[in-house]
């Protein structure tokens, strides 16, 4: 089931999310709904706060990057990179050189800005079957994972841009908060 994406300005996007346990009600259904919502809105990742849940859960599917010639060297890895991250924790917050990439967010539609992040990240997390993993991710996969992980920490990609750029987009952000934005997907705006 496709769920509405929570828009910028909703307090849930600024909360530090809570861990869950294996008894979390309807978890498998929630995971399926998150993938459905992500695909419906043409995203490559979505975190639980973006659907109004302040829990430590996000899903990613980097397969759309498979067609991008910038990632020819990891094309095979991207093709099948569809993952669920439950209760993730960063082991190393910054590995490798930092690189800039233009990011966007389903909760902040039509705004894209360059964000600098480390090229790799190591996470400890559970998958959808509650199998514990410790893995290091790099390239565009690390970028998407770090973006989604930030949502669980109450951070948004716009927190990484300069105060000057924030000032330039302030009216767009206000309009998103007021629901004055058109998207091809369902959204839930702050009251």
C-alpha cells in the first residue's frame, strides 16, 4: 500500500528515532508499504520518519543507478542492491574521501543541493529477517544509506548546505510546509 510522504516542517522529521524489536506490530507489512511508497514516488530510499513513524527503519533500492554510466564499475552490485535496515548504528562515521553529490528528498520536493559526504560508511543493522549484519558500503550506495540514516537522527540534507543557500530556498521550504507544492505522489503536510 502506498503511504503519504511526510512533508518538510512535520516535527517527526526532526526527531531522533527509536529502536524497535522483533515484536513490532505489522513490521513486514510496513516494510512492503515503504518499498511501495518509495517506488510510487520514484525514490531510491525512504526512512520511517518520512511516513510518520519515529522508528529506526529505512529501505533502499539502488538499482536505478545501474543505468548511470558514472557507476559502470559497480553496475552489477547496484542491479540487485535492495535492502532493509532495522536499528542501524554507524560504526565509523567517516571513511574515505568526501565527495559532493546533488541530493534531493521525497519530503522536500523540487529542491536539490550539493551535499558533501564520506565515500564509505560502516553500519551495524538487522535485516528484515532479524539477521544482524556489520557491513561497509561505498560509492552511491553509501550516499543513499547515509542520507536515509540521517533521517533516523532527525537530520535532513538541507542541514548540510550553507546558510546562504538555505536563505535562497527559504521561501520554497515555507511553501512545502504550507502544502503549496505539486508532486506526482501523495504527501502529508504539517497542520
